[in-house]
């Protein structure tokens, strides 16, 4: 991966370039406002820079969008009553209560955390993260069951599902291991957006690259996938 810069008006646009076996030039503005570009080895750097300049208006628009969320992204969690956490597409306020039994529940717009010591930050952090992971494991596997029904008649074997924290993507497909990996942060997204990511990765077992065949197949199975992707890109922010 290499770093480059282009001038767009009076602005300097810095981007990271990764050479991959892809058909088109792919450009992505990340939630941390960094810019990632991927392209085939055969595409000249000069052409890639021109492409980035042509997308300058779109890049600036998206960087400005993510700037609105910058304080939220960079702020450190304290796990105290009143903090807001996103879960399955909705915001929940945290309420921390002292209890002999430590657990986490959610009810009517609130996530309730019951702890022995309200000042034990590490314990509260682990308790909530473990709860979110448990919920992610349930909802991601339910999504896999739903989406696999759409592709099982196309010679696609049902893969294993793993959950990890990933910085740059919502999911990935490992064809040789017959495994898909989902970002633990995806539990923030609405269920229909989780379904989109799962179906996207399942289709990679049939079409390796993001070519016309891939998107034609995706559209035939999920005609509104662009709307779901837009919600992920614009509304669900990763805590990097």
C-alpha cells in the first residue's frame, strides 16, 4: 500500500493506494476521513490520480459529512449513565445500576448495565462488549440462515461464520476456508443492512470479483441493495 496526493482546487487530497486483482478503480472515504483507492497493477498511477481528481467533489462532500461525527468517533467511552450506543440501527441510552448480579439488558430505548462497582471502567467495558458480541453472534447467524436460502440453489455451500473487529470493511469472504467474516461493529446496523453484507459475501463464493456478473446477481436477489449500502456508508459509523 502506497500513499499519494493530488491537488483539487485549493485542497490537497491524500489517498492510500492498494494494488489488487480488481476490474475497476475503487474509491472509498472511510469514517475516519482517510481515503482508500484500489486498482489493478496494470492501471498507471497517472490515470489513478486523474480518477481521484475527477471524484474530488464527491470526496470533499463525504469528508465533510464524516467531520460532523468526528467528536463522536474520537471520544472515549466512559460507560456511564447517559451515554448513547447504537444497536441494530437504533440509539440506546445507557443506564448503569449497582447490583450483586452483573448483566446487561435493553428495554424501551435504554441499555441497562448492572454492575457491582459502578467505577470499575474495565469491567463495564468488558461487560457491554461481551453482551454486544453475544447479540452479534445471534443476529449474524440468523441473517446467514435467511440469506443462504436465497443462494443455496446456486451451488453455494453454506459457509462458517466468524466475527472480528475490522477497521476497513464490514465483511470478507474466504473462499478456500469456506468462511465469511463479519465486522463486530455491524451489530450497530439495522437487520436489513446486516442481510445485505451477508448476502454480498455469500455471492463472492460464486463470483470472486466485483464485476458485472456479481452485481447483476446481487441485484436479482436484493433489488434495493444500494439503499442498504447507503445506510451503512452514511449512518453507521465504525468506532475505530
